[in-house]
């Protein structure tokens, strides 16, 4: 930096150095697959089975919810299933089977009497009325036999259906009872238990926070005016309040397409390339997403730029320049200046 002899104007010459253009983003560190756990039923927490920091397997129970009505419903379904079993209604089937056997015997006896009466009639013994009476008796016994079989089959179908239906109801009830044990949907670490024993919960109430034990990501918020320039694969330079003075590197892997209407920002997810030795969910971060970078670029300080495309020489000549990349402090000059030119900082 040069200064005039009067000390009233600051001067400089363009510098050849590396420059990058970046988009600012703020956000938090999150465990990969970090999510809140919600119960599927309402009730009172009977027992909390984990504590913060526990590592759990997929399907591991986290807490139990108590609901007396659900327990009684399951017990009632079990009683109904036991009552509806076919074996429990064997007496009804045996009764109808006995009716079938009796009807079969009567049909057989009436058949023999009819054959005998027809033989007598062929030998001109007996009357026409007696023959017709034997035919009518046989038809009635045949109808009674078929009716007995039909009643037996109908009852068996009804009992089979009732048994299967009650068993399904019991399975549904037992499944619902199993819902009263809240389980982990993934292998991971319990980062927070949000409820205690005795508290009421519902499907709208989170009860725990679980995520990956060792892998962490960045969840960054990018302003809507900058989001069009952000793409997967771009480098991210960031710092963390917990590690002041250190710069870490990450890489964008996902740009969520939906804008948060309240903050007018988009969520961008990045994975760490270099990270500190220890990370925790919800650590705050500030980051720069590198949009473009260039080595050995001719640059000047941004405050020396006039109206976005002019500079002032030491001869007080206004010169038009073509600019390229810009960061928060420097701007690249593509045309209009050389590194030998001296330029003056505009008066505020």
C-alpha cells in the first residue's frame, strides 16, 4: 500500500495472487441420519430404557408407554380368539354330525321300505296309496339328510371364519400393544432423551434424538439470492465456534430444492473432508462455499473499485476495467490495468 506525501489519499498497485469467489452460509453440525423419535401411540411413559450417549442397535427398545385400555383390549381379543376356536365348539359340530347320521339311517331305511313296496306292487299286492306314501317318506328323509349336511357345513364355515377373524383381531391388538414399546429404527447413538418417566406423550411428541455414532455432516443455510450458484461437489471452508482460529474443509453433496419461506433460505448439506477430532450435534458454524477459484489472478482491493467497473489512477484519470472473480476483500481485473499501474482509493 502506497500513500501520497500529504497522507490524504491511499494508493496501491494491482497484485498477482490467488482468488476465489464464495457464497456465505451459516448452519449447524448434525450427525448423519440424525432424527427425532416419535411414539406411534399416546400414553404415559412407564419406563425409560436408555440414557444420553448410549449406542443402540436397530430395533432396540428406547422406552415403554403404558396404556391400560390397550392392555385390556388385547386381553379381550385373546379371550375372544380362544372362545372362537373350532375345537372349543366341537360339541355343536358333534350335534349336527349326529343329526346327519340319524338322517342317513332314516333315508336308508325308507329306501329299503320303498323298494319292498314297489316289489309288492309289481306282484299286485298292496295299494297305490301305500306305494305313494313310501315314495313320499323316502323323499322327505332324503331332503332331511341333505339339509343336515348343509347345516353342518354352514356351521363349520361360520366357526372357521370366526376363528380366523378373532385370531387376526388378536394379532392386530398384539401389534398395537407392541407399539407401546418405542424402538430405534437404526443403529446409532442416543444424543438426547427428551421425556421422563410419568410424562404424557403422543404421536406428535418427540421423545428422543438418535443419529450416527461417528459420522457427521453440515446443514447450511444459503440465501435465496445465492442458491442458484451452489452445486454438489463444491468445496466448503468453515470454522466452528468450538475450534476458534481453525479452518476445516467440507464438500457439498446435496442441495435441498424447497425454500424455507420464513427465512427465505435453502438448506445445503455437506460432508467433512477435514474435521476436528471431536464433534457434537448442533455445533454452530460459518462457512464459505467456493463457487469459483483462480490462481495467479491480477487483483485489487474492492474498495478501490468505482461504480463497479472503474478505477481512479494517480493522475486522477477514470479508467474503465473488466472485472472477474470477487471475494469479500479483492476483485480480479481482467482488462484495463497492469500490475505496474498505480491507482487511488476513492474518497468516501
